[in-house]
């Protein structure tokens, strides 16, 4: 099974999302070997989920709060994400960590909350350019994954997203991806009970239809988390086809 996940970030108004869904669905055939998901901004979750109902495209949140409800202005809970049609949630994206101060401690609580509300967490991990240049990549991945020791075994997907490759057009090299993914898998094996089953580890960072086939040839790569290219329905449909 391969996995292709679109992260729309803070893009699209309602009519643009409608146009995307129409164009994408015209080009999309569900495949038993690919799991496809789209993470729209909050105001589009319901209409996107409605468009994809019965077409086997999952809808994810881009973030969620650990508490089910309460005085948290501007936040959305896992319960609310589930209520509007999400079956998963992206957690710990580097933009959340860097721009909104999301800590590993907060992420441990969010992973637990996602599990409690039956949402599949897609946990993002990855090093900054400075961390890579200082030789700290594996230490960073180790620290970011260690939150799973606090959550207990839980089904999840992980995305390795080198921060310096996100939205920059710079893709990590095959050897860098292999090293990081092998490390993540080994760490997950020590943290997760065997009955959770294999955890898919996706790659994210300037994925395009031009470079995705090469990425999919890497045995440790289970699929892609895609930002920029996922805003174009033809490109996203191509990525899904390439994974099939
Ligand atoms: C992302 O934001 O998760 C991402 C991978 O973005 P892009 O594909 O644009 O690099």
C-alpha cells in the first residue's frame, strides 16, 4: 500500500476548492494499492468531504487541539474534526512547530487526543538546514519521535519532511532520505508494540510528478506528503496515479 496526502495549507476559497474537486475527480480512479487523503483548511473540510464521499479519498485536518472543547479561541478540537468528516489529522508540521511554537509536549497530547477521537495522526518530523549542517539530523528525529513513548502504541503514519526541502524546490537526496527513513523505522520499532503493525513513513518536501517516481523507487518510502503540487488537480491526480 502506498500513501499520497495533500496538504493544502491556508489556500483556496470555496469556489476554488469546488473546481479542484471536480477536476481531480474527473481524472481520479481509486486503486486498492493507494490510500489518498486531502487536508483542506478548516472551512473547506465539510464540502471537500462531501465531494469525496464514496470516492475513497480520505479527508484530514491540518492541526487539532488536544482538548475536546473549551476556551481556546481560534482552535479546533479532534472531536470537531471528526464531526466535519475527517478521518485523520496532520500533526507537528514544521510550519506549526516554527511559526506557532508547537512543542513536543503539546504534540504528545495531540497524538493521544487524535487516537481518542479515532483520527489517524500523520506525525511530521524533520530537521532544519542548520541542524543538518551541524550533523544533528538523527538526534532531531529521535527527539521528535520520542513523544510516542508517552502516547503508548497507537496506529499512525509518519512523514519525514526535511524543513529545508519544504516549499523550496530543493528535494532531499536519495541517500539522505534512506538514512532518515531507516532511522525512523528503527525508532518506531523500539517505541511501538508489534501489534500496531508497520507504520508507513512518507516523504515530504518539494514532491512533484517529475521527482515522485524516483522517490517511490526508494524501498523505505511509503508515499508522499505534498504541499505546492497538491494545489493543482492534474498534478495531484498524476501523483496518485504514479503511486498506483
Ligand atoms: C508540506 O508542506 O508538507 C510540503 C511538503 O510542502 P511542499 O510539497 O510544497 O514542499
